C-alpha cells in the first residue's frame, strides 16, 4: 500500500493539473505531457516517490505502533485479571483441602477417645465445635491476624493433648506477646498437624511442640519446633508442607519461603519467613 501510494502520488498531481488548469493558465514552462516523464520528470517522480514513501511509512508506523500498544495493554489487563482470578481459585482450593484434612484428624482423635474415656470425649466434642465455628471463617479469608492463627493452633493442640495427655505438650506465645501483623489464613495449621504427627510417631516418649515468633526489618519469622524419635528420618514431603509452600508461592512469590527438616539435636523445625504485613492486604499475587 505504501509503494502504490508513493508511485501514484506524482501522476495524481500531474493529472490534477491537467484537469483543473489549462496550459495557458500555467504558462509554457508548466505544460506537462506524458512523454515528459521519460526525461527529467522521471527523477522528479523518483524523488516524489521516495518522499511520499517515507511519509506514508512514518505515518503507518505511528498508527500501527499505537494500535499494537493498545492491544498489548488490553491483553496485559486481561492477563492480570485472569491471573488474579486463577490465584484466588487456587487459594480457595488449597483452603478447602486444609479444612477436611483438619476435621478428619480431629474426628479420628475424638473417636479413639470415646471408648476409653467418654467424659474426655465429650469435652473434646465441645472444643471441636468451637474449632469448627472458627474454621469456615478462617477458610474464607485470604489473610488473618497472627494472634487468631495462633489461637486456632492452640485449640487444635489442646484437643490433641487430651488424647495424648501423658505425652504431648505445647508452648505457644501469649496473645499479648504476638505482634499485630497479618499472615495467610490457616498457614500454621498444617505445620502444627505435621508437628504432632511426626513428633508422636516411632516412640513412646514425651513430645513438645513450640512456636517462636520473631520480627526483622519488614520480615516475619515463624519457627515451629517439635521433638522426634531418635533416628527419625523424614520421608517424602506430605500434603501439609506442599500446601504451605504453594500458598506462599501464590501469595508472595519469591518474597516468602518455607524451610523444614530434622536438626542434628533431634528436633523437627519448620520455619516460615514472609513479609511483615501490618495491614490486611486483599490478595498478594506471585509476580
């Protein structure tokens, strides 16, 4: 189109002069005939061709560039919107994965206590009901206060302690000692469940589950520690740890991490490091 436009520009000017003016009007020097293009006018035509080709190309580049940029921006907005929806769907699926897993473990704990100590089982049912009231609300939110997350973990550990009263104990910070910050909802629960399961497995000795909360400049560290059996060897990463890793990746990307493993002194340690959030965000997507 640019070449055709440039080629026809000079003949169009010549045709316009022929149609609108007489030779008498323009004078003998401006009389133009088709045969004149074979001579000096050919170079004028070529010059006009180059000039109009550059003009057309420049205009086309501007229009095409603007249209391309607009399409790119529209596509980028759609991709970001779809990314947010996808992240929200993934988080909802992960939370739904947590809730049945938690309830199954607790119901199994209560079931095991009914035949041995009905009074304790009744008390556990009441505590389980309190936990269930908190679980749906926690599962619907992307973020919650750290103090609420610790209280949820405390209820779970109290239920487990009633079943393993002679073995399981816990050390959690008091609500007054917890900084007023926000964390992903139910981020501690799978780690606590993992600590109880690994801590009690393979031996009959006492198990202590402890949580330490510490802050650094713009960083929050949650360190969960539990004793394990001598010679304990961690197997493949389970559902709980994979769940925590994926949620951290969705909500914070590379800004958060989870480290978990057995320490030489005979403890299983899981450390979550994430940004320090003093206000509740709506949703932090992975970049």
